[in-house]
C-alpha cells in the first residue's frame, strides 16, 4: 500500500525527526489514525519530499523519523491553464483533475460568457475552495510540487499573461490546427486557455490572438469546460516529454 503524503511547512523537513502538527498532524492522527511504525511521506510542496516512519503519535500530531530526503526538480516546461469559471462544483472537479495531470498553475478567469460569477462577497471563499482542492489533489497524486491557484483574472489579465508566455494556445472547437500536431517548447511556460460552456467571445479571441495565442482544437468532439483542461494537459505533457 502506498504511504500517505502530508504537507509540512517550509524548513521543517531539514531535520532528521519532524513533528507534524496543525491541521495536517491532526488529520494524520485522528482521521487517518496512523500508528507508530507506519510509513509516511512529507513534502513542503516546493520540491522537497521525505520518506519516513511514524515514531510517535499524539492527539493532534505525529513525530516522524526521516529515512530518505529527496529534492525533486521543478517540472519543465511549466504548464499553466487559464480556466473559465464553470458552473456549480465543476470548478473543483476541473482543479482536481488538472492537478492530478500535473498542472503547475491554474488561473481562474471571469470570461464574458461565464454563467458563474465570483461576486466580491464570495470571491475569497470560492478561491479558497479551489486552492484547498488543489492541495488535497496534489497530496493524493503524491506531488512534490503543489500547483499555484492565482487570483481571479480578467480578460485583460489573461491577455497580458499570454503575451509573456513561451507559447500560448486557446482551445476552440472551430480551430483548424490540432493541439496534438503542435511543437511546443521544452522549457519556459506554456499557457492554455479554456473557455466557458457558452464559448469564448469574439472580442476575447481577438485580444488573445493579439497577445500571440494560437487557436487549437483537441479533437472531433466538444468537451465540457471542466474536462477540456485535463485533456489539453495530457497532450502537452506527452508532446513535451513530461510524460
């Protein structure tokens, strides 16, 4: 059975014995009910991963003896998905599956045709759910690097991000070019834009094209906005050698 993974604060993993407390320690001790002698892995989410064994268990903390410490290089190229806000809980589904597929950053985007709107009074709560989902999915996927979830972006923000990228594409069902036929760079940052269920508005497409993004399609079928991002990541991971 694969050892569970828990997050530790930066700097804690330098020691040969680590006390995991706070929410992660409480979850390990009271929810997972880990016991002395069991294997456990810890990561700081920024490339450090340690393999250890539980030495002692308290009410809301674990003491872990570190056996192996590894520094995992940051994946290249960096894969970023600009995700238009889906309806309902499909936003968390998109974040979860993209995290499992290896996304490095997710940028929530308030597209013109989004049905869902993160109004000021609910924006922080919604963003918090996305970040929590990414964190838990990264642990489940045993990632040493946690993906970032950026603040809510406007179309102008997205265009500026595309302009800075090493390569940028916009998923569009009417595009002539296929993403699978692309030749993406093997370093730098690749940004993929996923539109809302209602499609990307013409003004948005124009702005993104002006920023250097190429329209591409995934295949003969039209995917939901909550699943298109993970499909694009799979293609790019294969093309760039990350998979």
